């Protein structure tokens, strides 16, 4: 047996199976985060049905009874996470990996120790290389006071190889307008939509990842795709170029036929990457996140927000953070949010600004 381990999760792949076996393993997605395979470290799906806001970016209903500071219970279908007044994740450090945050609904307000800021959502993706160290906050402002504020996002942690773990921090925005969404139709005319965050699909390539990313290497074959298939629709994932590539399908809504089996959500499916992988939705719409990449194959030492190769490097990360604060925190609060009338935008550390949409189009 060959063990694929990431954190506390273990997937077993039987090496005696033949090349004809498309599905190598399945695992129920019963908790968070979802299990991942090298080069990925972490994957979580946040789907919160936030109510109307209170005029101060927080929820209008009372917060009484919630474990503020660590509210993950999902009472009434939403969570404050580590936020005390506004939902989200106040300032916290990272080193040695990347966060890829794909927002399907709602908005995130970003602020970091480099002085960069952003508000993004509605199909946007932020790709942040933590490298040698960065502190950032990710808050979920409830912009509407007259209607619910649903939020749905995926956050994926992609590891960095040893030579890039202390690279300069770098953040880039993959705005929805620039991210390919490929519409396909099967032989029966049923449609699928593939959002292409990393890795080309049928000749449609997304904006490039940050320069030090493992995904910036063509031979790493990193792909992040979101599949949305109409009931009964089929689409075949193209074969990767190498049998060492790991490919995982996260079926999180609906049901689908993959290989020789019918699967229901929520299920993770490890499939062979070197052969095409047909996926057919069941009687309901199927939604699938695909993570693919050639493993980095290096030791992983992790403690919370720091991911290095050796334990002594974790100790060094803590020492560096205590000494430097990874650049300090230039914001007036630990959980900054941007103005209510500000649309989707990004202000980079060098002062460059991108204005993408007015506030009315932010969510």
C-alpha cells in the first residue's frame, strides 16, 4: 500500500490496481478541511447564508450564544469564524506556502502587512504567495442591510518547494472578467461550465500564477477547475501529461458517475490523471472542485500557519515573526474592512490600484 498523507488525513491507494481503474480511492467529505494530496496542503469550502447586515458590516441578528472568536458551529447556517463584530479571519501570519481563494458569492476584504488591500468576490480569485512571511486579514463584510448576504468560497493552500519558501511575498488578483469559463455540451446537448483558475482547459488558459508558485512550472501540471454540470450532463477531464500527477475530484453538490461507480456528495474521488476522466451528473446539478498537480515530494513540517521542510525552520519562523512581525501591521485594527461604497478593487504594495466594479456589483 502507498500512503498519501496530508495533515491528519490519510488516503490509501492500492498499487495492485491496473491502469484501467480510473478511480483509485474515495473518501467521504465529512468535515473540514477536506483531505488533500501533495502539492496541496489544505482545502476548505465556506458556504454561509449570512443574514442582512447591521449597518456596520456585521450581522443584524444577535450574536448571543455564539462562541465569538472561534465560531465554527454553523448556527442558523452561518459562522462568525474568528471575527468578533464582522465575520472572517482577523490578522494572522503565513510562511512557506500559498493561499488561493476563489469566491463564488459574496465579498472578502483583504488587508496585509505590506500595505496592500483588496475587495474581491463574484467569481474573483486571490492568489497570495506568503513566501518568507506575510500577515493578512480576510474579513467578510455584510454590505447589504436590506437583504441576505450569502458567501461561498474555496480556500486552497498550495505548498512551495524548498527553494521558494523564503521568496518575497506576492499577491495577485485573478478577476472574474479574466478567468475563462468554458461552456461545453455533451452529445445530448446538456451543458457544463468549467471555471479555469489554474491549468488550461481546451485551449483556454487563465492568468498566470505568481512567479514563485509551484503552479508557474509547466511540468508541475497544477490545475484548479470548478465544474458545474447540468442534470445528466457529461464532461471528460483531459489526461495529464504524466502518471505522477495527482488528481482529486471533490464532489460537493449533487451526484455523479465517475469511472464505474455512482457517487453522491459530499465525496472526494482520487482518479488517475494520465487517462481522460469522464464525469456525468446525476438527476440533479453536480458541482465539483478539481485539484491536480505533480507532487513536490519534499518533507513537510507544519505548525498552524507556517509550512516548512524541517522542524527547526518552524522554530525560525516563530522567532522571525516575533522579531519582525513580517513587516508589521499598518492598519488601525486587526480586522479592517473597506468603505461601504467601495466596489471590487485591489491596491498593491507598490501603490498600483485596480478598480474593477462599483459597489453595486461587488457581491
